[in-house]
């Protein structure tokens, strides 16, 4: 029996580790040949609905790269059909929703989620991985209310979130009712993942950086505090991450989370200078992985050195793995991180 590697759980909790642990957002899929071959036969939703196949995709990067955690292969849209949102993942576009929310009436039509009956395949995949297949922790995840709401209101990806902000500013009752419904869904969905075996949880508030600090405090922070406070009862490390959200780092530091994920716009050292006390995760710009190895190595050393200057640091990218990044490069990077960061 392979020894269980819990290094990353220690780092999530701010404990001392023998080296800097690493995982990569979107490490499952994207750039792997084996995954691309599967995608020629199956859609994302079809893969996630087949536990054996989904577990394979989730497990593959752990075996290929020797990373310190697996992250469940699925999409933040996965729980939305259960509450009545008609969502389709369109190649080259992303999530597309044909019945966008425009009013309080639309919000009130949304239902609730029963994970065991609505997304049993997600829970079965988690059980399969954690009970039989993995020797590292499994990270489960969910989208955060603002990010989910942005798709539900815009009808798909957006560059400016004008419709989302307009509803937020002009119809407070609709907005806060939507936030509460999505918070209830997130809490229930994440609780089920943890009960099935997920050993850490990341909440992706991918697009909340579109808001300023004052609006975040008014319209988002209370619901995020409610979500994380509810999840604290399950005693698993909690991570928050968003893109282009460096200005919100101090707000996140106030939340009952264990780890703050940074994109590449703010360094580890800069975050610490703002008196951020949580464990930090990140934050190599994925674009570096298209560079020469010497460039990657120099930047990786800088990130690790800044991370080691304070407890605690988990290495990751500042956003997800892109399809152009070679698996061999990620494997080499993981080995370098482990070797260079040894205490």
C-alpha cells in the first residue's frame, strides 16, 4: 500500500512541511494527450457523469506530474441544472445559459439541490478516488455565488459583467435573494463532497475581481462569510481564489478561510506586506510555462523563496493550465519545486 502523502493538508493548515507542496488548477485534462483523446469521444458533462472515467481523468495528473493533490475533474456549472438552470458547455465559448435571470421572479423560480439524487455521479467519483485510488488528498470545489450569478445573468461568459452589476445595483431584493439561494446550494453541494471524502475545498470566485472593494463588502462579503462559516464545521481546509482580485486580498483575509489563492498580479511578498496572515497559494503566471526553462526556473525560485519566508505556502499557477502547456514541462516543474524547496 502506497503511503498517503498529507503534506499539502499540513501546508493548508499553516503547519511546517518538509518541502513546498504543489498542485495546478486545471491540472486534470486540458493539455494531456490521454484527455484530448477522451474529449474526442465524450463531452465534459458526459465524462463527469461516468465515475470510473471521471476518476481516471482526475487521477491522471497525479500519476503523470507527481503533484501533492488531485483536484476533482468537473466544472463549476455542474450543480446548476439541479436548481433549474439550463446550461450547456459550448466548445470555444464556455458555459451558455438559455434562460438568463433578469428579475426577482426568475430568481424565485430557482430550486434547491439534493446532491445524493441530483449529482450522485460526483459523489461516486469522490468515493472511488478517496477510498481506492489516490495516495494524495482530493480537492473538491464549487463556484462562488457572484461568479455563478454572472453566468446566470449574462447568459454566458462576459468581459464587463454589466448586466450582473446592473441587477446588483438596481434590484437589491433580487440580488440578495439570488446570493442566498446560491449560498444554500454551495453549502449543501460542498458538504456532500466532504462527506463523500474530499479533503480540502476550493471556492472559485473567478470573476469577482470585477467589483471594487466597497461593492464587495456590501454585496458579496456577507454571503461568502456565511458560506465559509457553515463549512468550518466540517474541519477541512478552505481555499478562496479569484482572478484579477488582488485588491480584495485584505477582504479575503477577514473571511474564515485557511488559504488565499493569488493570481500572478500580486506577489507572495506583496501580499505579506499587506499583513495577509492566511496560508498563500500560487502564483506562477501560466504564460511562463511557454518560456525557456531557465526563465521558468528563475521565476519559480523567486516564488518559492518568497513563500518560504513566511508560513505557509502552496505552489500553484496564477490561473489554470492551458492546453498549450506540455505535460513534460509540468512534470519537470513539479520535480524542481519539490527539490528546490526541501527544508
